[in-house]
């Protein structure tokens, strides 16, 4: 009973804020895009919407018509552009979204056209080695994120690369295999022995942070030698233990050094306080 009364109160409060049910319905639709609206008001709008579904559907159509009046041509592209624009006003985003919701097929076709345009543009920059470039960007992005380097300036280029990849899955797959084999071979040539230990040290960043190229080679070598993955994991645990012991020893050495410096300073201080022996014989 209390819950029903609370729902009734929320519905009544939202209705009281607007002149008629039509205005209330329009306000509900716009509220979904209004970041400044309080959570309480959004909850009231949601409750009102759940009790007036047919009015909400009419309101969405009305708002979509407003979008059509503003954009006489290329509506699907305009809608996608506005919805992706973080700086767009919330009412404009709402109009674009309502129109897109009622014109899903047209929007989907336009999204595919835009995707192909972006893909072709990426290919025009890398006509000879397009697939290889995609692999390089994927690898660099992933390893940069693992190294906590989130300031990637070429987000647009990475998006373009992925758009091209989505239209050329086979080529990207083949390039991925070829690149992996090449990197694995380079790793073999660079480290003639102790490969498992070296991979573990690179992955655990033992004593230093390895370069992105080193990590690429190490990962590729593991991918080409799956039978040693378990050995690498065990070696990683060993490397980690060694690193912890070394850090602990370093900490102990520092503590001893500080103790020595402190005691030396105290000794000097005490010596300075002892009066010089008398020279009167």
C-alpha cells in the first residue's frame, strides 16, 4: 500500500509541473537527455512514463517531426552526427534520437555508408600495407594501455583503422598471422638462449620497463610457441619472487645506511660537546 501511494504521489507531482498530459509526456522524453535534472525528478518522470506509455509514443513522434522540420535532407547523417556530438544541446540530441528510433533502417544504412567512407579514407593513407597498419595500431594501443599510457592522441586514426578492419576481416586475419611470425622470428634472433626466462622478465618488467617492441616480440613468440606458455607462467612467478626479495634487500640496505648516517651524526655531535683538554701544565 505504501509503495502504491508513493508511485501515485510521484505521478501526481510530475503532472502538477505541466499544464496538460501532452506537455508532461514531452517533458518525460526530453528528461532522458537532460544531465542537469535531479535524480528524484528523473525517477518521477520514469514512473509517469510507465503509466502513460501511449502518450510517450505520441510525444516521441511529435519530437521527431521537429527534427524533420530542422533538417530537410541527409537526416540520417545529421541525426548520427548530433547524437555523437558531446557538445550538442540535450533537446537537439533528444530530437535526433527520437527521429533515429523511428527510422532505424535508414539510420543503419547511413551508419554503414559512413563506416565505409572512413575505411576508404584510412586505406588512402596506407594503400600498400593497410592490414599491417591495423595490426600495428591494435598492438601499440593495447600495450600502451597496459603501460598506463592513456594519452593516445590518435584515437580518430585507431577508429578509422577498426572501421577498415570491419570491412576486411580476412585480410586483417592474414596480416595478423604474418606479423606474429615475423615478430617471433625477430625474438628468436635477438635472444639465442634463455628465451623463457627473457619472456618472463619482459612481462614482469623485471628491473626495467621494456619497450613496446620488446613486449610485441615476446607476446608473438609465446603465441607461436604455445607449448611453453605454462613454463613462462611458472618462470614469471619465479621472477616475481626474485624481484620481491631484491626489493626487500634494497630496503634493508637503505635502512642500515640510514642507521649508520644517524649514528655517525650523533657521534660527531657528542664529540663537539666534549670540552677540549686543558693545556695548562
